[in-house]
C-alpha cells in the first residue's frame, strides 16, 4: 500500500521520476548501497523526529548520525527519534521504507547539509524493496528546500 502512495505522489509531483523495485532488500543503508552500487552516504535516509511535541522528517546521508548539539541548535530542543508505530502513523511507511513521498498528511521536512556533497542520492520509496534515484537539488525541491546542519559525519 505504501509503495502505491509513493508512486501516486511522484506521478503527480514528479512524473519524470520512477520507483525502482528490487528483488533484494534495500531496508538498511548498507543493503541499499550494495543493491544500487553506491557509497552508503548516497543513500538518503529519512529520520522521523519529535522536538518539543513537534514531529517532522529529516533527510540525511546514510552514513551520518544525528548530532544532539547541532540538532538542538537547528530545531530548538532535544530531538527524539520516533518508534516504529509512530513512524508508521506519521508516514504510512514501515521502517526500512520510510521516505518523504506519499505521506498521509503534510509534514515539515528538513534536509541535512551533509547531503550536499552528492549530486545523486537514493532515498527509499515506501517499501523495503523500493527506492528512487534523483539529484539532491530535485530532492530538496520536492521536500520544500529547508536545509539544516543537524548531523555528524562518520569519523
């Protein structure tokens, strides 16, 4: 069902983009990077976060981690990652397929500046076996273009 909502959303807002469905799982950054033959950083992971009662999405590099100090500064409070039930409620996507497309209701979406190093990124597409390839600029355009510096790069 979630894959269908992503396809419907992209058909309406970005008909030039197509969902890639694979036989191998893309449910984790490492699996997705292996399936697509890219660096883990090019997998655009979608984090579901709550700060001071507000829920939103943050897209970041697959190999980046949420940084408490940076995210407090960016979002005005301590970030809390949402559990699987809240993620499903908020996005209609199961963990492993969470993406900023096909959402049941509008949500604030932020993009971490760590993504800017890449031209092409690959977020999930609503399912543990689906993804979409697009430029960082196009991803930002489709997600509202709100950039923040909230993550730490791998050491």
